C-alpha cells in the first residue's frame, strides 16, 4: 500500500498528499513536489529544512482555520483528505541513518551512580562537562506495535566469576524523547550551539530497551553494546519544533559553567509530560511512572553541538535520543532499574502481580503530551509486547 504523510487533528487524520495533489499547497506558496507526501519515509520532507516544515505548518493552519473558510464547498476533497485516526496503520516514520543515545538526565545518572558506584560520588567527573552519549544501532529501531523478543547474551553468574549465554532476566524500558535532524553537514564541519535549532526538525517519543544484566557484564571498558542494540521503539509521530515553541522552558542550572561551545541562553527545555505503564498478558495497564522532558540537564542544542564538535558529519534523518528521563521523586523514575532499585524493591501491579523487571507477555506503553490553556499536542504512544527469546 502507498504511504502518505498525514497530520493528526483531534481524532481525525488529514492526508497531506491529498491536499498537495489538489494543488492547495502550491496555491498557498509551498513549491514542492506532491511526491514528497507519498514516500515511505519522512526524509524527503525533512530535507526541506526548518523553513519548509514551517511553511507547511503555516499553510495547514490557514486551511484549517474556520475564519478563513479555505476548504468551504470542497466536500469531496475533505472526504478524501480526512479519515478516522483509529483506522490508520502507522509505520516507521523516518529512515534513520545514524542513532546516538545520550545520557542527559542528572537524576537518572545519579540514581545509577548510587546503585553501582559510590553513593557519595554518584556522577563521574566528566558528567557535568560533556553530554555523554554512545552510538547505537539504527537498524533495530522499530515503530510502535512491533513486538520485541527477549534478547539473549552473556550474563555473569551469581558466583561473580563466570558468564553464561542466556535470555536476559533484567529486561527494562527507558522512557525517552528523541529529536530528528533536517539539515546535513560535511565531515570536518561543526554546528555552533547558537545555530543548532536550524538542524532540528522535531521530537518523537522513544523507548531504548535495555537488558541490564547483559549490559552490566559488557559495558566496561567501552560502554553499551549487546544489552542495548537488540531493539529500540519509537512513536510514529514527529512533533515539529515550531509546534513545541509555546512549551519552551528554562532548564536546570548547569554548574560548573560549561565550556563556551556548549553555552546556551534562554528557554531550551520543553514542558512535555511523559508516562509509562505496564500490562501483564491479558490484564489492564498499571501506571508505573510519570515524568517530564523539562528535567533534562543537557538540552537538545547542546547535544547536537557536541555531536558535531569533533567534525562528525550530520545527516538528514539522524535520530538523537535523550537518555532515560527521570524526575526527582521515585514515581517519576523512567526505568525499572530505578523504580525497582535494580530488583530490590518489588513493584505491585493493579492485578496484584509483582514485577522487578519485564516478563514475557508484558506490554509496555509510553505516552507523551504538551498542554497549556489553549491546546494540547500529543506525541502518540509507543506500545510494545515482549515475546519470549527465539
């Protein structure tokens, strides 16, 4: 089936390709080929840059504004362009070329440091100076509703001496956001932090699956590998940065002051509410945590500027995940590693069952939205069922 670019309007979908084919986008000043809106991925549209995305958004707002009455009398066009959201089959929105996962929540990094290192010196020396990240596996990023099989790998046995190859016993989610790039750079180029906005198309909800026991055995000395790269899940909705502008807020104070190439001014964080829930097979969802994207210590502009600071080239459609987003209270922790404190604090679900980590048959659901007095923007959801190992 042909894929079309759509936007959500309440409980309806608006097929932008239908509008483009009818000539409405060119009529109102967007001079792009209608074929951009019937591609298998958003990448050709992203390549129009912030300017092109902004122009498209402005036209859609004009067409949908009842005061302008631009679609009046076009019943046939509207019947083709609008359809129920519930009937849509959504797919992976972006062909991800490269994927970086950051580690930018100070609350999450502190919790992990307390668990596995010195509780009095939980953050490593570099953490407040560098947006820490690692290069992940783009090929295993999948869309919501794609089941994930429990991964297998090397796990250190309880004797602390010898590993075994077995399915993970500590499968975990990570509640994250991600941004997508819409401009490219050449190898050797940098991106000034003051210009980073020009490269960021928008944000998506993201789940970085983690096998904690596999990760624990492998991560020294080079960091995450097999405990992470088996799968990551993403929502099918990209919310543009222009749409998020009303929700910009100040981030946490950064101390000590960061180096000049990472210094930002103004409101560079975003007030986006996040929620993660879990449902055993055939049971109802239990909300496990509620957090917020505004908690991030390192903002997106700093992350991208740092990524390019050594001359690493950036491509259209690259994905940059935030890292687990945790707040200051236990009910805002963005992973089971923290919520169960590495399995030492059992979590009781609404049906009475107990969880330390994710079990086969469980479904994990993440949701995100930004809201104010005037309107609400949804990032959709990521819903993923965990299947047994193959």
